[in-house]
């Protein structure tokens, strides 16, 4: 089994920055694509950014160059740097990753963290 734990959330004023982390642990044979999502209570969870095992990155249009996704393969961790935050960025941010958990079967599952709160005030 694989577990994901997010950290780094907090409260900042508009224009501020935060750095979110996603740590994978457990029986991680190979950590593949990683994604960040965010969700406001009562609304649909929306995709924010992704990074592949080969370090190719993609971002949602609303990011507008403000966020940077990265990963440290030696530590099985991912990060999302949030810059120039706006009140509308307020949400719970979730990490999602695809991981191979068995050396024998080479099976890949997807995993979710429990989220970290980001609050941006004006």
C-alpha cells in the first residue's frame, strides 16, 4: 500500500506565497504521474497541475504562470509552489499520484492525500 501526505498549507494575504509538499510512503516501487487538485466546499474538485515521471509539467489555465510543480524522485516527494496568491485560490489542495506497488505484478494504482488547507485573505 501507498500513502500520500500533504503539508505546507496555511493562511496568507493576497500576493503571498506558499509551498505545498506531498510525501509518498509505503510500498512504493515506482512513483509515476503526480497531480495537484483543489476543492472549495460545495464545489467540484478541480485539477491544478501535473508532473510526469519524466518531469513534464502541465497547468490549468487559471494558474496563469503563478504556480510551479516539481518532484524529488530520490525522496518520493512532490511540491507545488504557489505564488501571487489570490482570495479565489482559497481551497483544500490535494495531491494525487499513480504508483506501482508490487515488484511482481507491476500493478499501478492511484492514491489521494487527505488535503491541506490554503486560505488567502484580501
